[in-house]
């Protein structure tokens, strides 16, 4: 079993406190993605799990065994870095075989392990090439293959696709997802790219300033963020955030539900959030309930989706997602219809407030 249990983890570099009391349990064979902005501590967390950094306080257990004091080689984990770290003078076969040869395994066993990994990653035809003869995606597959041959207890990925172009990132993302299913292995993946997080993860762990903001399945975080940070970090384009007072002054009212917390009143609300896909656009200036009126500032047509940035007086710019068949022109007056059932409410500390049905 390769479950990972982290309790009360802290990491400080001198006076700088980077990880601030993290508790996290990762199930055997689970694919967990650490995501967050630069400097949030996600890569440091991965290095602590790998044994590449010393824990300041707390514990890390792997398969029920406390490994906090063990060195990286003793933990039996494999790590894939952003840089491929391949030996340029060795062939693909030799690069993949290297960790097993260092471990002193028999040549026949090493060769068999390399062949198995090459078949999984579709590298059979490249085994006799050197890294300079490979594309970026092929080099990253070799780096992953070098981990597979070791049959590690878990795989750790530290932004492995950052050096690839957009097309290769998509291809490798699919490769990694298939690899997880094929190997049925525990995987932890660090990225700042939320598309990678949303498409790969069984669960996402959102980090901010060395703390976990929220843990959950991708769609659960998207639909039910626990706070304003998660709400605006997960999703592209990000959630529109509108001050509660601005909506009130714009004459917006919400039927069927009212944003309240048990034991609190509507005065607790500081701001509202709504996703671009939960607003519809119509030509013309037709104010009314759950509507805002504005002017198209700019638009982005991406093929399957179009995004319109609308300047609304007294509120600012909001973004609406439409189908490509719906077209509007820059400078055009439009009406935005909000879907109140999809509104999120936040207090002045950025915490999500729970809706209660209107009596």
C-alpha cells in the first residue's frame, strides 16, 4: 500500500516560514495535484515528501511507516522534475537503465525492466537514440520511464510539462493520465496550470502562502469553492467578483434564494461571485431583475467559446462566456442576465457564505 499521511507539517528556511502546519492524507493509487500561485509552497511540499528537504516539524508516513527521518533513496519514491536531467552521452536505453544498474541488479533484469517501461511509454523505437535526437515530449517520457523501471511506491511530478509547447503539453497530459490508469500507482503532481489540475486530478489541493485552502475533486472545487481565493484561482477566465453594495445599488434582486448564513443576516455579505458561463448576453439596453447593462470593451473568440469583457457602470468589467454563434461588436450596448442560483457570496474575510432558501 502506498498511502501517504502528512501530519502537522512545517518547514522554515531560517526566519522564513514556508509550510505552515499542513495535514493531508493521500489514498493508495490516488492522483493528487498540488496547485497554487508561485511561492505558495507546493513544490516545497513535494520536496518534503520526497525527502529532498528536512522537515522542521511534523511527520510524513508512507504505507503506514513513518519516513520523516529517512533519506530520499530510503523512501522508495520516484520524482520527475521540470528539467529532464538526462545524461546526454547515454542512449535512451542507458538513461532508463541507469538507476537499476547503480542498484546492482542483474543485466537481464535491468533489460527486461527497460523493455517493459519502453512499451508502456511507446519508446521502443527510440531506445538507441541519444537525448539530443529527441523532442521535448520524448525526453520527458524517457525521464518518466527512468522512474517506472524502479517500481517506486509513488510518483512525484514537479511541474514536468513546463518546458513543453502547448501542443506537447496536451499530448503529455493525456500520456500521464493514461499512465496513472495503467500503473494504478499513487501520484502527486505539482503545477501552477489549473487546466492540468482539473483534467488530471482525482483530488486537487489548493495552496496559498504555505497553507491548504481547500481539498476536493476538481468539479467540487469549481462549483463549491470554500473561499474567495479558491473561487478566483480555479477557473479560466476567473470568476467575476462584484461588491455586494454595487449590486444593491444597481437594483439587482435575487428571487427564490437569498444569500444568508444560518444565524447571520444579509449584512454579512461583502461580495458576490459569478462564473462567466452563468451570465447571458443580449443586444440592447433592457434593465430589469437580475440584469446588468453595459458596453462591450473587448472580446476573445477562441473557436468553441467566446469571452466578452463588458464595462458596467458602477461595477466595473465583467466577463461573460457565450457560444461562438452569438456575436457582439466592440462598443455595443448589451444586457447581462445573471443566473442567481449560481451566485456565490463571500464575507469580508473572503469566506464563502452558504445560501438558505427564502421562506
